[in-house]
């Protein structure tokens, strides 16, 4: 989850270069996440249903949580 919040802050340049187009197609980060990344991170880890359906749907379709597979750097 720390990697995901770093990506949302723009701290992972490689991810943004390789997956930024996907993030644009999925749409912007939901306000509930963007307004307070620390609280959103804790909620997703401790009570995943707390952020609501919109937030969970965005994370399902967005690759920001995906751990890159060593043989597939674009994941």
C-alpha cells in the first residue's frame, strides 16, 4: 500500500511513465482518496469497505496497487 500511495503522490516516475496512460483512462483519483492519502491508506488496509464503492471500484480498475511482475515491467 505504501508503494500505491507513493504512486498517487507522483513519487514513482517509472510507474507513471509506463502506466500513466491507464490511470488517465480510468479517471482521476477519487476525492475521498486524494484529499487525505494517509487516511485512505489506513482505511483500505484496516477496513476496505469503509471508503465506499466508488473508491474500491477505482482501485479495482486501476493498476496503482499492482505489484510489478519481474518479467513484465509494464504491469
